[in-house]
């Protein structure tokens, strides 16, 4: 049986699955790349390089390839959610909700202060409330919504129907966005803060883990690669079509299109099939994969802090290095972001250990 899950559905893993940490570590690096220099200049709100140039097209191709990053992250969030953790739907897990909400409030304030005192930009109450001053904070709002909705899945008698409905909702949501792109030639404001943009990936993870671990078993290993390539080619064709009709790189490289759903599903199937093939490998023995696993283990810390460093470094390169060297510039931009984010994460881990130790001593006393 070609099943990814080696334990009974709905139970926790007996040990930490380092492959998931490894993939999350790689995905974080993809996030760093996606937020680095590209074909669109967010400071001047214009093309950074000519749209018919090689540099622009390289950016388009690479951007579409890494655009399954957030959907795969959200899929793993669902996959690591079990009925046991949620009490089989008897209540909303307030502790987890508060963790997402607290992080969102803290980091929205941090990024708002950076906009004021570092970049000397104006902010609004709306930008603070919606986390618009931090490019990645929508993820926390999405996860908060999905966490609140998760118990409904475990309460439902027909979980397969809920699973199908979530896919229909996601497709309808993305179709509405695509129509908007063609009509308005721009993205919707705050287009990714609603969980309907990603709900099918999260529910796929929950469903696969808790109801049908063999869902992907019908996809033969030899077909996994072709499925991924075909879904990528379809998404890339769709992206260039959107670019042709809208002249907007933001619309063309959006997560929120119908084609992006197919590509993200192809990426998820590929990742899970690879896991099946390498499930016995110890990724902690190799220093490179061990480091990637460590990043994956602390992925949320990396994800939240990286824009503090990457945005500032990116602005410096935009102001000091010609745009034609943007791909070469991304090497030091991403490298410095990894280094500084790692130092921050190490410091945070130590602080958490100190706090935990203090609480333990206080409880004993």
C-alpha cells in the first residue's frame, strides 16, 4: 500500500518527521527568494526591468515555480492537525487561536513602526489592523480563520462532502479573482487575507491525515513527475496569459488563480510521493539537511522576522546596484537574510528556554 502515513489516521506521529521540517526549511528559502528583487519594483510601483527582457522572463519563470510555497505550507498545517488535538470538534482551540492572534498583533505593530521610523512612510489604522505593513502577515490571519473553522470538519458526519465543498469554495474564490484581474487590470486589495484563497489545501491535509491516508495512492510514482510538470506548464501558460491581457506582473504571478490550484496540488502530490521514497532517510546526519530541518522546525520565527531584514537590504540594493544585476543581487540579499534571521531565531530560542526554566523554578518553589 503506497501510503504516506505509517500510523493510524487521526493519531500523532510517534517521532518527529524530519522530512516535513526539511521541506518547510526549503519552503522558507523559497519565501526569501519570492520576496527578493524581481520584475516588479514595489518602491516605484513599476517594472524593475523591461517586460521583454531576459531578466524579467527569468523572474517570471522562477516566480511561478516557487508559487506553490504558501499552499504547501498550509497543506502541512492541515496535515499536522489531528482530531485528538481538536477534541474531535467539541470546541475551538482557543490556545492556538491566541498564539496566531498575539503574533499578528505584535508583528503588525513592529512592521508599522518600521514603516514610520525607518522608511518614513505614512500608515493608516486599516494598514495596522489588516497587517498591510508586513508583506507576510496575511498568513497569520489565514491560519487564524482556518483554526476557527477546523472543528466544523471534525463535527461533520460526511467529512468527504466538507472536503469537496472546500475545493469548490476555493475554485470559486480564485475564479472571481481572475475575472477581477481581467476587468480591473490589477489585484484585489488585501486579496489573500481570506482563508477561502487557501482552504482547499488546508482541508486536503486534514482529510488526508484523519480520514483517507491513501488518497494519493492511486497516483502511480512514475506519473508523479509528469503530473507536476503538466500542472506547472499550465500555470505558467496561465500566468503569461494574464500578463498579456492585464500588463500586471502582480496579477500574472498571483497565488490566487484557478491554474495555481492545480499547480499547488501537483506540488503537494510530488512532495508526498518523495516522502514515501525517502521515509527511512535520516536527514539530521548531513549538516546541510540538518540546517534546513532546523529552519523548518523554527519556520514561523523565520517567516515573521525575515522581512525586517530583507526589505531593508533589498532597498539598499535597489538604490545602489543597477536593476540588470538583480539576479546576482539576490544572492547576498537572501544570504544575509538567512544569516540575520538565524541569529534572531537562536536568540528567541534562548529567551524561550530562560522563560520556561524560570516558570519551572517558580512552580517548584
